[in-house]
C-alpha cells in the first residue's frame, strides 16, 4: 500500500497546496491540490473521498471535472458524509458558482458527469482493491476520517480534527493499522484559535498520543500546517513530538 502526498498544508501560499492524498491513480482523499500536482494524471481520477466541505479540501473539484469532462467515459464519483455532499452541491456545484455537473451527461457515454455517494459512519465498503471505513472526526462541521486497508494492512487518516480519543482507541484495537496521518494547524500559543476552529496544536496532539496511544509499532505523520506559521511549527513539532514525521508535498508512505 502506498500513499502519496499531493497537498500537505492548511492554506494556500506560493506553491503550497492544501490537503490531498493519492491512494492510486484513480482514488484520492480530498481535492486540495489535484490539478497542479497531477497534471495530465488528473484524467485517471475517478474517485474522491471527501473528509469535509471546507474550501481547502474541495477546491479542485470544479476544475477537475471541467478539464476532464470531454475525455471522460466514466463519472467522477465523490464520496462523503451526506452533509458534506449537500454543501458541495448547494454552495459550489449549483449553477451559480459552477455548473452542476451531476445533471450533465458525458459526451462519451450516457452517464452523468458527477455521481455523489453518501457514506455512513462505521459502514465499510470496497473500492478497487481497498476496504474503506469512515469514522467521525472532531471538527467544526461534519467530518469523516477514514481507515483504509489493502492486503490486510492500512492507514488511519483523521482529516481535520481536534481532540478525539476514539482515534487512538481504533489504532490500539486494530494491529492492521500501521500508520496514522493526522493534523497540526497552529502553534501551541494559538491554542484559543485552535480550540474554537477545532484543529490540533503540537501540545494537544502530544497530549493525545501520551494519554491514549498504547502501541509502539505505528508510525505517526502530520499534515495541514498553516503556511504563515510553518517554520515555528516545524521547530515546535521537532522539540515536542520527535517521533512524528511532518509530511510535505511529494512524500510517499509505503506500508
């Protein structure tokens, strides 16, 4: 199993892209940095698992379907919580901001260009060679994290989250989970903003790992660092969480 980081940051600045992970040529988690990172490779993307509907996680969906539309023979399948999908349809793909491609048929087939697929907490489903289980993260809007397995080994991706002991319970109870990808957004001195926006700081993630993680054979990775605090975050994470790896665009996790 291989996970490639296409977008690693909690905001856009210069060449920094927002959250997007690639599980295969056709399957992504979130849509924060598809077009710039994949180029013509975006033509192979047929499935996107959304964690939630905040802009940094969905921003490239309109551009992806716009560019690939004339080449497509199969719909772009977008998966997520029912409220996430409703937000995408109501506020972005709504004919006012962007065409509503789920009502437009592909020119190369009779299928509609976009297909929205509602997921349910705890209900595992198969997609290509993967087994995927959504679970709730602790964020300001309905948000799914995902446990994704291939050949009986897998990762847990929290998406955007604040304190969530359930994550570590799942990791402790499932030895097939070999890696956790979670987030840190703000330096610890910005704890008030982190708490109200429900994002981790190095301190809150350190407390979670210390208090709840019982395994020593699982690798911990973080993404979603805010570009305006990048260097101080890297320094604080190195000092407070030396066991954690900061992911950058282009990095790969191989399990």
